[in-house]
């Protein structure tokens, strides 16, 4: 069990870093305009364009909570399930799938509106791998 957790935690950390920095989606508009934003670029653009509330909301739920969950999972694995890290981990875990739902809603909105065509890029796959491997590691830490 510890061997599986020892494998999952570096995978989740590495995948999370790549998921934040690699492009998530490709949006094509009017056949010649193309955007490939990463999650960090999306938050920065929202902040710069004068929407700090939405930037803070997406930053908290898509960057902050997953980072805290990974950190708490590392702490719980190192302490062997002792301490308050498991209680905090279960509280943070309740919010961890909200970020995946946000990305899915953006993809759905882009595909259903005839204004843009959207395609998934590697950043989203790394982000999903980080979410799943962290969830599995947190589950194994609770056992």
C-alpha cells in the first residue's frame, strides 16, 4: 500500500505542475484565430482584464485547493495517517472535483456555441491525471 502511495504522490505533483503550465484547450475562431491558454494564463488574463473576482474564484478552486490537497496528502503519507492532516484532507477533498467541472463547462460552452471550436490539449490530460492520482492517494492514506 505504501509503495502505491509512494508512486502516486510524485506522479500527482508532476502532473499538477504540467497541468497548470501546459495549454489546456485550443479554441479556433473564424478558421484563423487560435488560442491555447494554460490554466495559469487564464487566471492571469482574467485578473489583468479587470475581473479579479472570477480570477480569484478559478485560482482558488483550480489551483489553490488542488495544491493544498496534494500537500496534505504528502503530509498524511509521511505521518502514516496520524495528526490533523487527514481531517483537513477530507475537508479539502470535497472541493477537489469542482475544478474539473469548471473545465468541462468551458469545453461544453465552446462546443455548443457556433463561435468557436474547442479541442483538448495535453495540459488537461495532465490536470486530470493529477486529480485522479491525488484522489486515489488520499483514499489510500485514509485506509
